C-alpha cells in the first residue's frame, strides 16, 4: 500500500517508481507489470498490413478510429508512457486437452469459464493508478482493459512482458500465454523497461499446424475469418459450411494454438476465484446447453464474456457442435427439438447438423 505523503513530482521519485509499480501490481493480483514508451513500433505497420489484406473480416472496429489503435498519444493526448500488466486466468484443476476429446460436451475457451475479466481488471488498474498518483501527483492516468482501441500485445512486448509467438499470443518464458492484458496510459515520464525482443519459438510450428480450420496464413499471420474464436464470437449470421465440421465441440472460442504450445507447461493456475468455472461450463453436455431458454442463457451467463455472442449465435454454435458429436439419442433428440426454431440461422445449422447424422 502507498504510505508516502510527498506528492511533489521529482526526478528521484519517478526513477524509483517502476519497482514500486511492480510491487503494487502484484499486491493487486497482477502477475507482472512493465513500462514502455507511448509507441507501438513495428507492430503498427503489421496491423496496417493485416487490415489491408482483409484478414479482420467483419471486425470493422479494428480498422476504425484512425491511428488511435497504434498511437497511444492520439487516443489519450499527452500520453508519454504505457504501463502494461498481465493477469493469469487458467482455472485449476483443468485439462483442456481432455475437454476437447469428449465430443458430446461443449468446449468453451478457458478465459470465458468464469466471470468476465473486464470489470475485475479495470477496477484494480484504477486502484493501481490511484496509488501511483498518491505517490507522484501531477500526472494523468487512464486505465484500459479491452475498453478502447489499444494494440495491447504490441505494447506488452515492448514493455518486456514476453515475445509475440507465431500464434500472435504474448508468451512469457516462465508463464506461457494464458493471461489477460491491461494498460494504464500516463503522462508521467517514467523510466521504461527493455522490450522483449528475443524470440523463443525457434523452429517450432506446433501452433500453426494444430489449428483446426487452418486459419494461419503463416507465422504471426492469422486470417481471422477462418479462426474459430472469430466464427463463434464475432461472426453474425451463418458460419461458412466448409468450416463447420472442423470446429468440433468448440462452441465459444478456441485454445488449440495455446494448448499445444510447449511454453504453456509453465502456465500458472489463476489465484482469482472469479476466473474459476461457473455453472459447470467446463464439463456440460452440448444437448443440455442446447435446451437452455433465452432466459436461462441470460441468467447463467450473467457477468460472463459468453454474453457477447448472444443467444441466437449461442444456439448456432452448439448446433454445429451437435453436428460434430456422436450420433447418440440425446444428441439427435436435442437437434430435433430445435428444428422449428424461429431463427432462420438456428434452423439452418440444425438442418446441417441433422444431415451430418444422416437425417
């Protein structure tokens, strides 16, 4: 906790602040923190090239806001530094590989099994900013957790929190990649950390090869239009039919490129109770989830990132999962009960799923 009562900015106090920031960040539950200039470096050009190729699909928000996504001072004027933090989210105990093998149960990306991380992290970042301000006043601070156009992975790499893997995830050599990122933009000219420039992927291409839908065009280059996370969360309307059989039981997001990464043997289980699975969503049968009414969906996903996909797309995704499941009585009966669903999108995917079972 902050005990200093000297709120007069000075070079001496600024020089000592980074170590205190790391200490306070850990007190607040963050696994690490780093500081970088308000500059995304080469990541800005890579983003422009990715957008120009159309790999973002219908995520128009990735191209909106001009240069604000890759120029922090355009998003928040007078920004001189960015404090980047990470927070582990992998639940414990958990076996995502095993969860993918049971095709009658739903696979949900591990970050979405518990409560939505946005509020929890934003509140703690606000507290961290308050403590910094109490220690060295006279500067501006603004916290972000997916709440504004921020090129957070690039900033995390430049702040020394890890390197960008071939799957585009930030990877820490002692913690893998199962963590959330957050940022504080500040006008304080804090000392910066060394960027994590060294790549440790070597010749490994396991993440590129494991992708069920072959969404990777190459190392560090993802065609989001084929990514299961995009298909199940971002995409509205029908899922391309040629990709459905490749999705397996993944009904909200996908972790394959992380699960197979050798560095994730170092992933740390989260200490946050809010990130532990809720409503048994780490081991629930697809047929059971398919029978949820909209009221049940809203109740059981309250405070969850799953809400983002919406009820109609939730049913759409599960219909695909059921189409890829074994032809058991519960699977077939669940699909038949939704055959007359009022949503054309849901009906279409139910028809496809039944056809997969020869019906």
